[in-house]
C-alpha cells in the first residue's frame, strides 16, 4: 500500500474522505500529484471536461456560473481545505460551472480514471462518491433557491459570511474580497453592491478597509442572509 504524503493525509482527514480508512484513501489518492495555483487563476471554464479530481490541501476557491452575453457571474460554492473538487464532472462530463482560486492554493490532483477504478473496486468508496454527489446537488438546489428569491442585500450578507476568515485580533472576521468580486459573487453590478455595502456599514454590520471587509456583527449578517438562504452552520476558517 502506497503511503500518502503527510500533508495530503491531513487534508483528506478533514473532509468527506475522513470516512474512509487509510488503505481506501491510498487507493484513491496515491497516484496524485501536487499543483500550486496562484490566486485569481481559473482552473477550468464552463464546458471544459477536467481530467482530474482535486483534494484541496491549502487555499480558497469558488465555483461559479457566468452569463454568456451579460458577463455577470454568480458564485454557487466556495471550496476550502479538505473539500473535493470535480467529482461530479468526473462522472457526468462538462457542466456550466467554472472554478477560480481566490487565494494561493495547493491542490492534490488525481486522475479521474483513478476515482472510477476506486469506486468499482470498493463499495464503501462508491457509496462515499455517491454521497458527495448527493451533497453537491442538495447544496446547489439550496443555493439556487436562495438566490432566486433573495434581495441583493441578502445575497451580499450570504457571501460575506461564506468568505469570512478568522483573526486573532479585532476585527475578528474579515472577508478578503474586492467590491467588484463581491458584486460578481452576488450576481449584481458593482454600483448596486457598493450601495448595499454602504447601508450595511451605516447599520454597524461591516467596515470596508484595506485588508477587506471587516464583519463587525456576524449574527446580524446571518439574520439577513437567513431570510432567503437555508440556515446553515457558517464555515468560517482562517
């Protein structure tokens, strides 16, 4: 049995792959290779067929869809260390989603064929892959349901919470994102996003600054987001 690099095993043990034992994780991941991707890079565009499944070792990424003619974008998922990327595409083929790094990232890339071989050789691995696909579908439906009925204010609150990073000193939560990128994430234009940010700032919920957008009242933002989006445990990581 091949031994995985320590950093890969640590990442695998923090996400859905933690449900597998050491041998099973080795079956899935041992043929992989490490890829360092700078912030702002697009790993693949809509309609591409990625030839890999990625385990996020370090970094922060987003999955988004973009209008063919409008140029507007809508973020549908954020990806953090321990998460898997590209499982659905590996099984179903190209989709309408693109993937971009928001911070410098390290990704353990495994050939899609290795994923399929692992699933065919072990029913527990197959069940885990099915579970991951089911989670992705459920999360996508929740995200679309929220976005379909949410106001711009609610969408901005939702994305700020999802992008928040913890700090050891005040302000304790900061979303490191530009106003233009936040507008894209919320599926609106920058002028509208700026107007809503000013309103949230006037209410004492946020404070834009050089390092990003400081979140002063996360409970207040969550109440705004929860009016439209399914309540969740916000995944706020350093």
